[in-house]
């Protein structure tokens, strides 16, 4: 039976590339000269730790992160920016979480949208993905179009298409 999975996955290598581009831009920008700005990606925790001089620089780094992630085909909706906090040296630090996975609420929303569409497909939640099965490939493609136009608050990818 033809099927595919709906997921929210991030290519961490592309995320690493985006963080490296942000570091390069910080090193070359005049307004960051002489500031001890640190940007560090922890791939295991899926978080970027940032320490910078003040709130204006923190805002500039946030904008750079969004810009470079979108250039690397990483949707900016996966970036969850923490609030800047003071450090002992008078700098500002904050963390950017990279959220991967659909989550239970979004998975339930996706299944409900698919069931409400009255297409002849079966949608089921499997861990952090939604598997969609149907007898016709056209029905599966209709589900993909439906999900692309839906208002789910995480980016969706469609993987493991099987005939």
C-alpha cells in the first residue's frame, strides 16, 4: 500500500554551516569589532549558545541567524530564541533552541486535518512522525498539498514515499 511520512527534521550539518556563516559575518562586521562575541553550536543538545556585548548586538545576531538559516533551507520557525541574560562580565548571553519533531499536539492536528478532508487515506501517529497510507498515489499527493496549505506552526517535510 502506498505511504509516506510527515516529519519535522533539521539537517544539523546545514545548521552547523549557518552558525559558521554567522560567526564569519560577526568577525567581519565593523560594529562587532572589539567585542567578545562567542557563538557555539551544540549538535547533541540542538542548541546555539551566544554571548555578546549588549542587546543591540544580540538582536543583530538573531537577525543573522534567521537570514543564514533561511539561505541554508532551514525554516526559521524551528529557532526558539531565549531571553538575553546578564553575565558576570557585563555581557548578554542567550540560547537558541533548534526544535525538531512534530510534537503530540501538532501530530494530532495533522491527523485531524487529514481526517476532516474526507480523502480515502489512513493517518496514524508513529513516535515523532505521522504515517499516511492510501490506495491511490493521487490521494497521497492531495494530502501533501493539503498539509502545505495548512497552518501548522512547524515546518513539515514529506519523506519515505513508498509505492
